[in-house]
C-alpha cells in the first residue's frame, strides 16, 4: 500500500524540499502553501498523514490540526515549529498531534517519525477492515479469529466433530477451550441432544462423584432423594469435563470405566446404567507431567486423548487482537449504552505489545474496563489498564542522537513528570535525586510553569 502524505508550509523551499525527500521514500506527496488549500486537498484526497507548519498566515497549523482531529482523529498530524514556539507545539500535542519537529528539520529523523506514524495508521486501517469483516461473520462457532494457528484448530474441529472419538482440549487458561467444546458439539450429529458442562475444579472433591454419576436416596448424609448425575443427563449427547486435571484418583477410575465400558453406578446404588455419551475434556495442565508425578492415571489420559486439540495462546495469534477487540468493543459499548467507534492507533499498538498472560479472557476484561472508563468516541492509551498501556511505550521518551546533555536532561525530567502526572516526590524518587534538586533543576531550566501544567 502506498501512503498519501500532505505537506503544508507557506515557505516554498521547505514544503518542496520535504516533499522531494519523502517522495524518495516511496510516498505519494501532496503540497499546500496554506491552511485553506490544505483543507481543500484533505477533503478531496485520501490522506494518510499530514505534516504542517505551525505558524502560517490566515489559517494556522494548530487550526488545521483541530479540524482534522475533529473530522478524522485517526489520521496522524506532525507539527513543524521554530525553536521559539516549543510551548505552542506542546499545546498542539495536547490537541492530538502525533509529534512535533523543530526547524531546520532533520530529514532522517522525519523519515523515521513518518514511518512510525504510518505503521500506526496501517494498523488502524487493518482494524477498520476487521470491524467490517466482523459485521459479516461472527466467526467459526462463536470463535473469533483468522490466524493460521486458529484455522488449524478449525480444521481439526470440523474433522473430529462428526465422529464419536473422545477429545482432549489443551491450552493455557483463557484461550477459549470451552468455546471449542461448544463448536465440536454444535457441528456433531448430537447437536440436538444435551450438552452438559462440568467445571471439575469448581466442585468440592466430596461432591464431584455424586455430581458426575448421581446418587441414591440415603447414600450419604443429606441425600434425601435419588439424583441423576451429569453423565446420565448427557445420554445420547455430549459431556464436557473442564479442568479434568483437577479430579481425584477415585473419580478418575470411574470415568475410565465409563470411557471403556459405557457403564457406571450411582453413588450408593447397585443398578448398572449403560450410556451413550460423547466425552470432551479440557485442561490447562501438562497431564504427562501429572502422570509422571503420580497425580493422573496414564490409562485415563490415553482414553481421553484420542484426539488432542491444542489451543494457541494469544501471544501466538496476535494478528487476531484487532478482530477480538472489535467484537468486545461492540459488545460492551452496547451493554454500557456508549457510542465508541474504535481504538486509537497508540492504544492498539499497546494491545499488540502486551504479553497477555491471561489470554483472550484478559483481553476481554481489558476492553470492558476501557469502554467503561472511555470519555470520548475512541479508546485511547489512557483508557487501558496501566499494565497494558505501559507496554505501548507510554512510559518512554525519544531523544535524538546529538542532543546536548542539558536538553536530554530536560526531556527526561519532563517526561518522568508527565508520566507520573506531576507527582514531584515520586518523580524525584524515580530519577534518583532529592526533591530539592528536582525543584532547583526545574527553576534552572525555566520549566516550573510547564511542570505545573502536568500536575
């Protein structure tokens, strides 16, 4: 994809020089000598990035920025400014500018900045396309994603669904094992029969056997009547044993018998019941390790593991993050009666950068939290939980090679204060200096007023 860049500057030599330099980088360039011409071009062409001088006659770069931020906030704007207008440029950053550069412009620095901004723009376009795709198709059996890892899972589900084979679904917590079990049942010839789910870890050990196999009246204290178990309720259908690795050895023996002989007795009963039930199990544990340590029966493992479907972690299928986020964003926007149109590029970058130890479940919780906290029409970096937002580089600054020590120190101090929202005591602690030293440096560099704005 070839990106379109609009360069706005009332000085002919500057706009043409920047245009030629960026054209050599492979971009389509549009030039405007002033704000009104720039807005006209912006309205007629599909512009992906705007580079504008800050101070111009009639319509300033600040006004161009505000118009673009209102109409199309996802389009990055880079501000060019003279050394004497740094404070105005900082204000422009608050108004939504992607970044600013001082004149004379370092072309290598500009090229790198443009590349980063357009990478974010590319992700935003991808996100928009995936939102559109989401409207057309909710995903395979309610499972959202198009990554190669997930497509392989889909293929296995389709192959195994029509059979009678036991299936063991493995993968980290939060990867969607229950949804895969749903898909197998819904695509099988048992789809019109019962689908019984048992979350083994949620049941007390003393109750699990009774829950699975039922009990007779008087079998134990509190057994006031006969109760049918989950296997009996699943007759001719499917039973899903989630977290199978948590069950005790006594129950493992009875499940093994069901798999081998299709028979069992209720707790406290003598009648042998025969059943026809398809068994799907899931675990986040390494069952081979559990076998080696004597906590899980090897014969039961092989009975359950006729077909193994391993679900990838979200770290392994990050290309699905935009589509998943779009689905969760839509769900929680409706649930909270909010009109949120999308996720800003920097926030989406943070979602990509984060490691997601809690997988899809954690991403879902993250988007729900962001929707609740969001005050605008798009989720920004500040709306994400701190652990996620920090992964997008919100706690970093850029210092160009060749910057003198005084300017570098200013940048580090102001960046730290901004990140800590003006907390001078905490900033001094992070910087490894005393609070008095911090105040002295703020005064020495003439940054007291700017520091106060961050408070």
